[in-house]
């Protein structure tokens, strides 16, 4: 069993009056912006050596990789449309879906798209509310955003400030999105170490929010090791402004993976990066820096770890997780290089910065995660392209396990892991490098399948809509969802 202790507030808790005065969002639906995004949210550029730049140009000239910004894809993938960034210029991040709408996170806020006509999506509203990463999810009339950057307060007019400031704020922001054209910011909940990502666990009366965060350094006053668990927020559906932290379950009572120097090249576990839940099976999988875990969420406030695995040879940073539909497999991703490195090249090889496929064997508390194989895109990228395994979702095909997945500047990959030991790519889409002289952060952050189409949020290029035309994936067109938060995996009705 995991032990529990209540989550203490991060630095300072705003009073009711202060919070009510501070919950302001700026809407950028038309005309010039009334406020400005953070300048630090622009994609990073890191110069490369002359040799790497020359190699990138040579690879383009030889046809080994696409030309700068050139779009290429497999024959079974169509690129329907791209909507460039508009008034939110920061880094595009995660996606969520509900009904005919797609919700796109951005380090400067979020965008709501009408995707009722996937080949012609429209912007419904843009909300300026800086606070990276702005990981996003929706449930009913509520939208949730993660803030994991040091802010001056909890408002949408906050400014960034040094993490060492004791007055800094990080945590979860909640919006009422009943009116899609005018979302209302209604509540903030401060959490220890902020909220890098979050996962919704809906129950009958409440929505639980599992807040994943970790301690990257010792600059954060309330984020000192051991940060060995997750914050659990309880949100009453009928009274969301009463949302509060109700527990901090400890998932690593032994401290987790010690990382380097004990395990060179492996991240020390000081929290979780991402958690995926499968409510229909009362299961969750946690990608927690140096550890991958499987846990029981039948009691949402008291998750219980069932099994835990490490890969101290090939996994540097356990980043995210995806169950297959039968819950007898989990795909974990390794974000080698933190998403800003060029790791899809011959020098890095096929097993690092890859997916790890694990079978789930046994029953009940005796279930085990058993490693089967790695999957990594075989299409080598230039040494100026950030590329590594990132966010993806299932394509619901009865009897098969198929995923679509983002690889930053490696683009979007569609791959089949029905045979756990022999995964294979069946389709792909990508752009050529943003630069041939510097590693410029870009590419697909998230690529998800929703109601017949693939949607990708590209860090630099904006919102892409793709369609896969393949015999293997054709049955997925018959599956229709009313909502998709990828970290809260649905029970598909075949």
C-alpha cells in the first residue's frame, strides 16, 4: 500500500477575495491583443557545429531527408489542412476533444477549434493565459490547465518570475467553457511543485485530478527532494469552485530510481511526468522519470502501486504511457534529451529515445509489467531536428493494437503493436527541418486520433489535420466518441 499525507500549499495560498480579483483571462478573438505573451515562450534555438549543419544540408540534397519545411508523408496519409498560429505565439502543447471541438494548449493560453468539418477547422476563441505547459483537458463544461512555470500570481495577467521567489504560484487553473466563445476562469488550485501535466479521473459526483510534477532542480522552495508522489485534487461537479487538494499519495516510498551516478544517463525519480488512467479497468500507468509503474485506482484518493519497472540501459526519462484496449499492454515513451535534442539519428540508435512495449501479465495485485520490445521511427532526422518519442493515442481497431504518435520534428507516426515483440510503422507524416544551422524546437507535440481524423498540434507550425487511409485502420471510422482526454483513456464500444 502507498502511504498518504496531505499536500501542503505551494508557497502561498490566495484568499477568496484575492482569487476572485485575480481570475482574469484575456480573449483574443479579433483585433490586436490586449496583453502580450511571455517572450521566453518562443521556440528555442541552439546552434550546431559546422559539421552537423553541413550534414543536414547534404542529407537534404541527397533526398535522405525532406527539404527545409517540406511536407512529406506515406501514400496512405493525407494532409488535409494546416492552421498556422494566430495570436498565441508560444509553444503549442497538448490537445483535448469534446463534441465538435478541439482544445489546443499553448504556453501562452489555449485555443478552441470547431472541427465539425475536419478539412476546414475554425478558430472559435483564443484565450491568453500564460503558464507553461498549459497541459489541457476537458470534462463537461470544465476545462483544466496545468501551470508548471513560476508565475507572479494565479491570474491570467501574471508574469514569469524566478522560481526562487517565495511568492510564486503554480498549479491547476479551471475554466467554465459552456460558452465556447467566452470561457470563464473560475478557480485555481495551488499544488506542490506545480503541475507539469494532469489526468482526470471522473467519478459519479466528482472529478479527481491527478497532478504530475517533478523536481528538476533545487530552485523551487517547496519542491525539494524527496518529491515522491502526486497531488490529488477533488473537483465537485456541481460546485467546481470548491476544488481542493485532498491527498498526496506517495508512490515511491524508497525514493525511486536514484539515477546517475548509480544509473548513468537515467533521470533520478523525483515525481511523475505523466499518468494515464483506464477508468473502465480501474488501472493507471505512471511514467515517472526513472520508473514506470502500474497502479490500482479503484480508490481514487488512494492509488495503490501494483508493479514497478526500470530500464537503466535504454530509458533516460519515462515520459508518458498508453494502454491498449484490453489492458494487457502498456506503451511507455522515453523522452531522451528532454524533447529538445536530436535523437532520431544513426548515432543514437533504435532503442534510445524510443517506445517500450510491455505486456501486463497475471491478475489483480499479482499483475506484472513484462518488457517485450522497443519501437522507434526508422526515418532518420537531421542533427538540427529535435526528435524523440512523444504524445500519442490509440486508433480504435477491433482485434488490433494501433497507435498514432507525435515525434516532434520526426513528425507523426502510425504504428501497429498487435505483436508486442514485432511492432511496425504503417504510415507517417513529417516536415523537413525548421533550420539547417541550429536545433530549433518544433514539430508535433501531440498527435491523436478522434472520430475519423488525426489531429496534431505542431509546436511551431500550428494545427494540422490528417487522415489515414489504410485497410488496417478502416474499422476505426465506425467508432465515435463524445470526448477524448488521451490521459483518461475511454472504453471503446466495438
